[in-house]
C-alpha cells in the first residue's frame, strides 16, 4: 500500500496551518518516463524498407499512440484522485478528529479484505491467471516490511519534529526513488530530468511551507529525528521501485502479458498489514494510546465512525474518504505500471498545491477560509517548470535499447 495506503498515518502530522494538515506527504511498467513513447523499438539498419517491416512500424506507431492516451488518462485519474484523497482526508477528520489512529488502522486492515475480495472475483473471471498468482511472493514480503518500517520510522520522527519541517523532509522521497531506480532498474536520467525533479520538489516545499521558518524550528531538534524521517522516505521509495520491478519482471515471466495490479495490491497490502499488526504495541505508544486501552479506543472509534452524537459528518465523510483513498491507491499503482515509480511521484506532487488551494477555500464542515502567501504561487510556478522540463527532456535509453 505504501504511502499510497499509509497516507492516513503520515497525514496525521500537522503543518503550521491546521487546515492544510493532510498535505504533509503522499507518497507511489513501461521503462519510459512521461514521454509516452512506444515500448517497441526497432533497429533502422534491419528495416531495409521491407513491406513487412513497414507494416510492423505502422503497427508500432498506432500502439504508441494508444499507449500515450492510456498514460495520459492514467495520469489525469491519478492527479484527480490524489487531490480528492487529500481534501476528503481533512474533511473525514472533522468527525474523526479524536480517532485518526482508528481510521488509519481500519483502512490498513480493511483494504486487505477489499483487495483480496476483488482479486478472488477477477481470478474466478479468469482475468487473473494461475501464472499471475504464481509470481514469487518474497518480493511482496519485502514490500510489506519496507512500508511497515517506513510507517514506524515516519511516525517516530514525526512525533518529535515540527509540522512544517515534515513536508520538506518528505521531498527526499523523490530523490530516493531516482537513486533506487538507477541502481535497481538500471534506469538513466538526463540532466534536465534530474533538474526537473528537483524543481518539482522545490516547488512543493515553497508552496506549502513559505513563511514557516522551518530551519529555525530544527535548532533544538537532535539530528537523529530528521535523519530518521529521511530514512522512512527511503523505505517507502524502495518499496515503490520494487513494485515497478515486479511489473517489469512479470512481462518476461508472463510472456509479455500484463500483470494484474490487484495481484500486487493484494499481496503487498496483506504483508504490510501483517507487519503493521506486529508493530501495533509500538504504534499505539507513538500515538499516546496505551496498548491495553486499544480495544476500548477502537470501540469508541467505531462508534464515532458510525455517527454517534458529537461526530457530525460521520459516516458519510469517512466513507467518502475511504472510497476515494481506495481509488487513489489503485490509480497510483496503475500509474507505476503504465509509466514509472518516479512519474507517479511527480503526479502526486502536482496534486499538493492544488489540494492546498482547495483547502484554503470555505468548504462544508470547514467554513473558514485561509489566505495563501504569494510564495504559494511562486512555488506552483516552480513546480510546473520542473514538470515541463522533465517531460520535454529526451529519455536516456538503456544499453539494451536501440533506435
């Protein structure tokens, strides 16, 4: 699930503006970035203008166009659901303000049931094949362990770090992804792509932390805690790159058939839930809830979720958030599958300033508006420049690829 599905935990850390609280972080296969090029490439020296070769190239051009449309659609859906996910998370916390830990646990374990139910239905419908189910499970164990470690490390550091500092440190997620993609997937990036990624991260930082004096806030904080937050991003980034590797590797194992995303979502979420369950004593301590009081806390949280007095907006707002979060997780993993883990992160970053702007407006259950600093527009401009630079850069081809 990664931040794809651990968003509820990491969103509980507050920014300096409480209304913008859910925007701390969100942390997500073709080997190509967002250039939407076709996957099939042929050596011009071997074409010789043969009619069959010309037909193949024409077919590839058509395939490239359909692939472009698919990635564009996937990207649009991902950004839309990411924005809705952030906004509805904040709205869901209106009735569940005393029970964010319950909401996070409910989603973590509830998604295991939902994902495996969908996987079973798709298996019975023969959409998911036996070959897909036979994909090695050790990688999913690694994903679950990494995401659980990222969760524990992030919550430990977040409990002691000032709120405005957290989104700055979380931008290292993209840096980790670039590094792991280069090391594990042997992907190469142009200078313009690297600069574009850094501009995107910088734009997000400027947009959501302008005027926070975050540097001064770290003056009394031990170095260990910011470092731990950065390490938590590394765990999450490595998990996302492993997911991308699974899609790439499965193309060979399945003879170029596409691995169903619910295989990855289901087993990844299952092992993550297992490791989170084993970490419950530590997680409850980090949230200030004695382990012995967890049963009564969850009982009260369930009552609030169902709309007991004093929880105005439940169960509608929490249910809307859960549905949207589920759609976001699925669309984000699909973005990893159709583009790359790095591109999925860029899409999520694009949703941050959009969400901040929406949350600055008067909303149901949040009638008070928030004025935005001029630096917000500056940050948005930097972010868009970074996305433009990244997407207009010619991708560096791997050694196995030819013109």
